């Protein structure tokens, strides 16, 4: 089954207002930037985004954020985005902060059909006890706080119950992919992309190199095509357009 779409715009055309999205990448590494830009042009709003971070000002998910298109974020790291902090503290944005490893496992669990699991991460903190500000009021008070989570002891150690995550759509970026949706991720772009891809009910992948079925060895496939519904082939210019938050080189 050929899953290639003619354009990123067509691939995201049916993402509706209020949809939930799992978005791959780590910082600006491996983010599905072309799909994010297409979604920005498409105009969907009130989005619920699950991603390790929310891009930076003017790049990645930061584009949707600055346009006021995101209503809720579930993520781990937000330190490079001033507009994110402003919207969160002013009560414009609902935010669920999750320990990074827990977020990865919640996505993996959701994609594997596992509804919940126990983890020691967060025990003894507000992650387990509740009270983390999810949304602020305009006057700076907490309008909505996280609820307490169930805990349980196993072998004399306490664990907290976390729930798997599934989303309406997933947007990911891969190094190579074939028309059947089999994907290969390269280096740090493998962070969160495979996990996000499994969590989406409809997964859209932009690929830097599109190959024909059979060209990828089964041994090199990181994500089977069963998890991917749509493929967008990037142009060489789009594939080469990569950014980092803070470029550091030796003197």
C-alpha cells in the first residue's frame, strides 16, 4: 500500500480544531518541521500537544504556540521558549510537566496498548502528590492543579501509577522511509520520534530519503510501517534545513 502523500499540506489537511498530537524530536533535532509549518498554514487551533519540548521562539512547535494554536502541552522541557513561559504564567496555556523518562514510557505504553504502568520516578514529589500547576489564572493564582496519583509498594519500594498516552495524530521525522511506511531514524533524531509514532492513531512521517519497498533491510527498520499511515517525501532543501537551539563549537 503506497502511503505517500503529494504534499505536507494534504497530509495534515484533516487535523481538526481540538485534535491531540504526539510530536517527535528532541529540542530542534529530528522535529517534523515541514509538517508543523503545513499545520500552521492549515489553521487548526485548540491543539493538545504531547512532545518532549515545544520548540523555540519562531521554530518548531514554537510557530504554532506563538500563533495561539496550542491549548495544552504535555512535555518535559520548556526552557528555551520565552513565549511558552509567558503563555503558561499568564493562564493562556495549560501545561502538564512530566519526567522525561516517564513521558517516553507513557508514549511507548500507549502505542503498545498498555493502559498504565508503575514507575518510581516522581515518588515523594508533587508528580505523585499532586498540586503541580497545570493552568494559572490571570492574577497568578493556580486555576487548575494536577491531581494526586495512585501509589503502590512492590518489594519494599514505592511506585506511582502513570497512564499510557495515545493521540489523534502523530507527526514525526525520519531519515529514510519507504512507500509502505517503514522508517529508519538517524542518531539523535531517534529521540521520541519512534515513540510518538506508535502513540498516534494516524501517524504522518516526513522523510529525508524516500525509497522503494524492499530497499530497506528488515534489520535496519526502526519502526514498522504498520504504525505509519502517511508519508511525505522532503525535498533536498527541506531535508538539509536543520537547526539547533545553541550552536557551540570549539575556538
